[in-house]
C-alpha cells in the first residue's frame, strides 16, 4: 500500500517536472548546439518565469526524495 502511494506520487512529480521544464522559455537555437554564440545575453527572471523556475527546483527535489523513499521501502 505504501509503495503504491509513493509510486503514484513519483509519477505525478515526474510529469510535473517534465511540464515545468518544457514551459520554461529558452531562446537557445540550433546555433548554440554547434558552437555558435547565437546572440546569448544575460536576462533576469521576473514574475511568472521566476515562479516557474523555483517550482521546477522544488518539484525536482520532491521527485528525488520520492525516489529515495521508494528505494528504502523496497528493502
């Protein structure tokens, strides 16, 4: 029973992590993959972008925590 809840939480956190990573706006084009600068510049995160950034970090930590808890309960 405990492992089922942990597995469901891990799936939910995994999907949330994927969605939050895909929603982040990054202007890196194909030129940066092949070594071109592509007009890179530093830009501060503000508003919703900053909230999404912190949400991604929190969901990633929760995902890792549920993975560790899942390993502990498998023993």
